[in-house]
C-alpha cells in the first residue's frame, strides 16, 4: 500500500508539473512565416499551410486525448487490482512458498504496469498542452491573414466591377453585347408622336425634350466625350424621359457621368442621360418615346442638372440641333 501511494503521489506531482507554462513544447515550433505577404497568392499559400498544420495538430490532439483516457482507465483497473492483492498481505504464504512468490510477482507486475500507464497518461497530457498552445498560435496567425485576404478580395471585386462598368459603357455604343440579342422598338407613342418615319435619324430637330418644366440648357464638355453635351439645370427629382424609342444598353454608375442610362435607338444612334438621382430602367429593357428612365439627381457643387448627349457610334454629335434648340 505504501508503494502504491508513493507511485500515485509521484504521478500526481508529475501531472501537475506538466501544466506548467515553463514546459517546452513536445516538438520544436515552426519558425513564424511573415504574416503580411505582398501578393494574394502568397497569402493563399500561407493560409493553406496553416490550415494543413492546424488539421494535423487537431488530429494529434484528439488522438492524445483518447490515449490519455485509455491510459487512465487501465491505471484505475490496475490500481484496484493492486490494492486488492496488497490487502491480502501474506495470506498466500499458507499455500506454500511458490504461491507466495507468485503473489509477490503479480503485485510487482501490477505496480510496473500502473507506473507505465500513469507515465503514458502524463506524456499524453503534456503533449496535448503543447499542441493546445500551438493551435492557439496558428489561429492567432490565421486571423490577420484572413482579414488581409478579404481586403484583397474586396479590392479586386471593386476593380473588376469598375472594369466591367467601363466595358459595358463602351460596349453600349457598339451595338450591345452580341448580335441577335439587340432589339429595339420604333414608332412608339408618348407625349408627342414621332411622325411618319419612326427612325431616329428622321427625328433630327423634332426630338422631345427629356425633361418636363423649366430648365436652363448650356453646352458643356465632359472628359469622356468626343464633343459637347448639354447640361439641363432643373429641380432635383425631376423625371427624365427617353427622347425616342429604343433599347437600354447601359444602366449603371460610370466615371464622369455618375448614374447614367444609355439607350440604343438603332442605326448607330444613342442617347446618354447622366447625373441621375435614380435609374428606373434595366439593361435589356425596351422603352418607348417619352418613357420614364430616371430622375435628376442632387448636386453637391451647384444646381441640379441632367447631363444629356446624343452619339453616333462613339462620337458625340450636336445634341441641341436634334432637340430643335
């Protein structure tokens, strides 16, 4: 009994010391990899390495937990058997010396097995503590890398979105996305009839004004235009209407034009309405002459105004003459 108590006491002391923060890890820590790589590919590679090591460490952590639990169960079983035999004391001596020797040998085997189980439990616990620290370190390193990866992804998404809008804007003046998908409605009626000839080219000087009510018109030049457009100053929120039937080729925000709608009127003619407060049509939609396409937006730098252009292909033409101004 005294020997068993000594074994149990020594194991308890060892188990307590294994939880000490001064213990070295079971395996040498991998040198820290720089957490701020310049390229997205480097971040992806680092995250993949961290994930792989974390998964391996978790598997080992769970395996050690099972080993420690099994060692504890074996130790308990051997401990009970040891105590039971130890209580028998010298009773087997009445059965002869050989029986006594066998009894003593069984006690010794149980003691050694108990020491072995307790030592294995201690080693497993100690390695689990080291692995737990390593897992915390890996997760701490992962967080900033994931944040940087997310920031790069958002930046790339914003860049792609801007590039896609630019391509869509340019493509709008080239007749739409693909041959066969382009459709237009001509000869629709609205506030004023289009006349006998529904073609846009026949409406020069007769196009309806895109705004209702009073507005002040002046010729202006935007950096993305090949020629002058028209600035039509009016109240914010004023409804903007299509000057002719057509097919919506662009409806989004774009650079120098703010929220803008481009309508393909056929035969290579387009109208562009920019600086909108709202866009009330979608790409691919067919609109009639006089149809509502949006509203005039607020202006932080001056009077609210609609920016209006007419283009032949990608070239800006004199919009005033088309509106009969």
